[in-house]
C-alpha cells in the first residue's frame, strides 16, 4: 500500500515539476530571438539553457510516465503514454498528456537532428512548441490531482501568465529586432575579409554544445 | 592524400547577426558594425577545434559551419 501511494505521489510530483520545466523551456525559447543578453548572461547561455531544460523535461516526463504506469491503481498502460485517447482511465485528459509527450519528443528529436534537417524545416517543425505547451497545461489542469486548488493551481496560473506575456512581447518585438539586424547588403564583404587567427586564444569553456 | 583541415565559414545570406559565434570564440570571431561575424582565414588551430564546433552547433540559424573544401 505504501509503495502504491509513493508511486502516485511520485507521478504527481514529477508532473508538476515537468510543467514548470516545460514552461521554463518555453519562456527561454520565446526570448531567444529577442536577442536579450548582457555581460553576465551571454546569448549562448540562453540557447544552452533552453536545450538542457528541454532534455530535463524529457527525463522528468519519463519518470512521470513510468510511475503512472507502474502504479497499477489507475490501470494506465505503457501504450497510453504515447497513443492518445485509448486509456481506460480518463481517456481525454490522459490522451492530451500523450499528445503533449509525443509533440515534445518530436520537438527534441528534430532539434537534435537540426543540422541534418536544415534550418528552415526545423524552424517550421519547432512551431509545434506552441501546440505542445498548451496541451500539456490542459492535461495538467484537467487530470492533475493537485491542479484545482492551492499552490499548484496558483503556480499553473503564473506559468500561463508568464508564457502569455512572453508570447505578446515576442510577437511585438520579434519582427522589430529582426529588422534592425538586417544590413543593406547581406552578401557582405566583411564576412569574407581574411584575418589571421590570433595567437594564444582558447574558446570559452563550458559553453553550450 | 592529405585531408584538408577544417576552416570556419559563414553563409552570409543565412546569417542573422545573432552573434553567438563571437561570444563562443572571443578573440577569434569579431563582429562588424552590424553584428555580422568576421572570421579568421585558414584552418582552425587544433586547440580551438572543440570551441569552433561548439560555436557551429550554437548558431541559431545554422549559418556557421566548419568547411573542409
């Protein structure tokens, strides 16, 4: 009995953490193209954090799914984690979780293979993030044991508000930032100007790979 | 048959002046007044290969590459 209860708590806890991490990933992704940076917060930190947080989400979702399935009380099967709307237990709410999980896996895999896929197709595919995150939130809100009340409910509201603000800022400032980066003649001369490698410089350590 | 050592190259059309390459390769990649990279010519020194690869992978628009041609 104690083990079963622990599994259920585990599923709930990792679910909440996953939602927070996914929201963090979403926020970092939204801010990326806005070119925010400072001396202590260079651009590659944002990109690296976005990437690493997303991988952390996958890890936490792995535990979230595993603990939900291993806990036999609700009767959730392994297939229900990836095949939506087939479960006996709350098919719609759980199905939305499966949809979000599938979308996230697609986002992660295509990003890891970005170089093979090419920038433009990858970018188009990455718009799926705008579907993944809301579906995950609805799943959490709909079936989360803790979602309807207390601090988890507040936390969900904060997540939704934060992403809404970030989307608005991105929508307003994003195109403007891009326009400013454009220079009159993109086929530059400076980009091809030969300069020599300076002696004794090493790249930054611990940078995003 | 000699294998050509890779050198840094940028696709000037794809580049959007995000500037991550200059952050990751300070003192190697400098930016022009619009924020576009100025790359050193010639093969990347062995000590800088790993950093160069990181910069290539970090480019948000995949404009930077290590070319062997």
